[in-house]
C-alpha cells in the first residue's frame, strides 16, 4: 500500500466522518462505547458538531478513508486524549496508526500539551504493541471500560529518536 496522507476534518467533511464512524462501529461494536444503530440516527447537525474536536482522517491518494483518530480536549487544563482510534482492516500494519498518532501528538504539542493520554483494550495486543512502540507507557490508570488501561506519552527531546528506539 502506498503511503497515506492525514488531514484534519472540517464541518464540511461531516459525511465522511459519519461513514467512517459507522464503519468503525460495525468493525468493532464493543470498542467505542456506542452502537451503529444509535449513531446512524444522528442528524447532520450532530455530525457537524463532532468536527469541533480535532478529528484526523488518514486516506489513500484516491481519497479512500483508511483510519481516523480524534484528539479530545474538552478542558485546556486537562491533558488531551486520543480517542476513537481506528484503522480499516485492509490498512492495518501499513503505518496508518503511526500517521494518525503522529498527527494527534503534533497537534497536542503545538497547543502546549506536555502529555497525551489514551486508553487501550488489553485484549488487543496489536494496539498495545503499536502504542508502546510509539512511545506510550502504561500509567497504572484504569480505562473507561472493563479490560481497558490508560497509557500516556510525553514529548522528550526528539520523538523520532524515541520511536526508533522503541521499534
């Protein structure tokens, strides 16, 4: 697979967000704290509002969506958190997750964050390995669901060096 590009979605991308989010919910129904039926009923206004957070889309050169991640920061006093991370099955293992995480971390650092949080399901060893390789560490916190754990990443010098060291 050729390299993907990552872009920040805008309100005008609400239909893309809807399609990708519904695909996520069909692919992993228990992973996102919602259901396909619930979100399929959302209005255009709801989808447009969801682009109020930093929602990143990874896509192929021809525009085919490959994955998504959201950098959630409801309160500037709180650490930003990567949520709703998903890579399409056919694109897994091709660097899409790395590109999405990098986009989220870059945005967080640009906004002055000194830590980025995320939760990972412990029964997903591929995700655990990916996030660990990208410099995230378990911090002893529980996630928001059973079997979920909290991880964090802190920028420390050159993150490319950190990624190479953890590869």
